[in-house]
């Protein structure tokens, strides 16, 4: 499940960028806060992700991750260059593929290889197009699989990247607020997309070929705005603070919100949460619960270097 949020100036109290995510996973699944140092890698090196092996990058950056223990990838995290990423499960009209890269693998790969939000975005889309996405997304449920959306941010901007198998669209956010939940949300306005996106959608019968191309309608079947009681719609309302008032504590309160279902309890529950304050110049701060239910698990400051 999950919900991911970002707030940028002029909404934030001190002009920083504030990121937050609740990771909703099967109840009882362990999720650990881990750090990996930056490294240089030999030419031709390979890296084993959750299901497949891919070419390693020449250099990987230091990362702070909240990672389900059974998988290689991560639900959310940050890197030494002030990039943060969280992903969401989305269900689309495209078929689910065989085991390949999980969305959580792409979160970690984007952080290890992207020194800005823009470069992390292109890292993820390049790997998606080269290797594909697919595979079981729960340790003990081989039938639980999905496509992915991502919220990627740094001190200057944020990007929402949404995917349907190998198709993708990305929306740039430079001011205000944005959130994603478990449905495609990019409509007719996007800034980047996979090659000939509208034409390929038309070939598949997902777009009539005339009028504005709507990514969520074509690939997700989404018509109009999300239902008022959905977590996505609740998230939009909770983000609407007066300009200049939004703080990390505001984000923590959103992640603790019960009436919306954002703080989730049940067979699927909020197993870990993260809030980041991005200022640039080495002043970034990250808080993680490393435990279920932000309503009762404290957000603890966690340095990127341990």
C-alpha cells in the first residue's frame, strides 16, 4: 500500500523541502534501517538484486535505507547527495511480468546511482526499460505483485514517476505540495515520458488517438479525481497548510493520521515511516521509526553516515 508526500517552498516554514512516507507491508514483516557506504566498482562488476543480477555502476553513493529484511531493495531512503525516494504499489492495465526488478530494487538503485532527483529519475527509467519490473512483492505470497510509482526529491525539486510495465510518465514539482498513493495520478500534464507513449498506448487500444492523452486514464482506467474518502484524497487535504507553516512535525502528524487510513492497521499495516528535511549544503536531516505504526513509534533522528 503506502503513502508518500512532499512539501516544497513556499509552503515550508524555512524554505526547505520536506519528504515523508509510510511503508505499508504485510503485518509481521520485519523492516530494518540500514546504511551502505559509497564504493567504486571494478569494470564489468555485477550486482544481485532481489530476483535478478544486473550490471553494477562504476560508483555507488552512500545510502540510508528502510529495507524489508527479505529483499535487496528498499521501501524508502536517502543518499549522500540529498536525494530521497519512496515508491508505491499501483495496479494497471498492463500485464505483470516475470521476476525482474522490484520497485523496491529501483528505489535503492536510484539512490545508489543518482546524485540529483533528475538523475535518479533517469536511472530508474533506464533500468526499467533495460531489465523490466516484476516478481512477488511479499515474502510469503507469490501472487502479490504490482507495478510502481515513485516520488523522488532533492533540495531543488521533486518528481513523480509512474509506471505501467515498461511505460512511464513523470511530472516535475517545484513548488507547493504533492502526494501519491496506490493509483496512477499523472493525468494529461507531464514533463517526461517513455518514447512515443501516446502512440504506443493507441496501438494497444488504451487511447483513442485524439484529444489530450491522459496517462492515468489510459493505463489505470482512472476517471476523474480520486474518491473523497481515499487515502490519496485525504493526503491532498492534509497537505494544505497555510504557506510558510509546514514543518517536519507537520509531516509526522500526517503519517500518524488514522481517520484517513494513512496510518494503517490490520493484515497490511504501516511497518515503517520516514521523514526528511532537505536543505542542501550538508544540512539534511532524516527521521525514521524503524518500527510499525507511527502513531505509537517515535520518529528518531538517523544520520546518513553511521
